[in-house]
C-alpha cells in the first residue's frame, strides 16, 4: 500500500539481522525518515531493561527528532483477539497510557479493521 504512493517503508519486520546494537540501528533508520507512521493495535510491544517497549522508545525518539508523526490508533483494542494482542496484563495496562501519549496534541485516525487504514 505505501509503495503504491512512492513511500519506502522501514518497519522492524523489514530490518536485517545486524551485529550492531538494535537500538542504534533503529535510530539510524528513523534518522533517515521524513515521517513516522504509527499503527497502534492491541499490543504495547516487547519491553527492554527499563520497562519501555521498543515501540515506545521509537516513538519518543521520533518525537524528539521533530519528525512528522501520523498515528492510526485502534478504536477498541480490548476487542482484538489475544493472539493478536498482549496476553500479559501488565503490558495490556501500559497500552492505554501509551495510546494517550501518542494522541496528545495530535490528530489521530481511529481504525477497527485493516481496510480502515487504506487511503
């Protein structure tokens, strides 16, 4: 979908296995971006030593760099099947404040199914 409008996606699923520390690699990728497109579903994400998720840290870094952030936030994350969201109650509890942080002082588009993300 993004490639149809001459965008080059750089998501974690596309990152190569690298010898360098993962956070530094992610920062370099974000530094090369014009926009930070954010899709939040039912998962806070994998946390690291300080308790923040990689996604939360990426967002904070992109925000501090002044990137234009486009956020798509699932309308009802509690309705997403557990197989597609966090099963850990602590991670599920962190999702709501994270969603609020992303939506603060920014226009966000809500979505309920993948088709809502088109266009």
